[in-house]
C-alpha cells in the first residue's frame, strides 16, 4: 500500500514536529524524564531528535553518520513512514512494534533507553498523524 500526500520540506517538518512535541499536553504531562537522543531514518531523510525533559531542544536534519550522537534508531522505508503519517493508519502502521514485527521497521541501538521513554516516544510517533512526514 502506497500513500501519497503533499509533504513538507525536511526543515519545515523539523519545525512542525518540534512545535507539535513541545506543545503536546500528553508529552508534557509524562515527559519530565523524557531525555534522550534518537535517530529517525526515513530513507530519504534522517533526523536526530534531542529531547530534554520532554522538550525537543535540537532536531538535526540529515546529519552525517558521526555528526550528532544518538542512543537508538528507528529505521524504515519512506513508504512505511508515509503510512504512519496518515490520519488513520492502516493495520500494522499504527505503532512501532506492529511495524517492526510485520513491516520493514527496525529498532537499533540502546533499546533500553527506547523502552524507558516508550510512552512519550509512542506519543511522538502518533503526532506524525497530524504533522505528516517529510518523505
């Protein structure tokens, strides 16, 4: 299944995703300890999201492989990310676990940090439904 929709530029998406995260009431309620850096690999673009206490403090767009450190990575094809970014995702595109078991999503790196921040990270992925994806 391929989803087609207008996409934001990578820089515009980074600003929109930062604003959506920093203004999300759920993340702010649960995110006191949501402090980590992670990579979103969307095939066409990569992003390193740096969070401190539930606030995006930096979002690097297409960094080089050694430019910005991160603790874990979520990698998937552009098609998978586009399906995540629909208002009502199709089955197996509604969460990272379903997509990693049934689609091409890969979770790499320090998965303990991912698990420690799972609720807030899950909410951030849900924000793609309103912000969209840049691929």
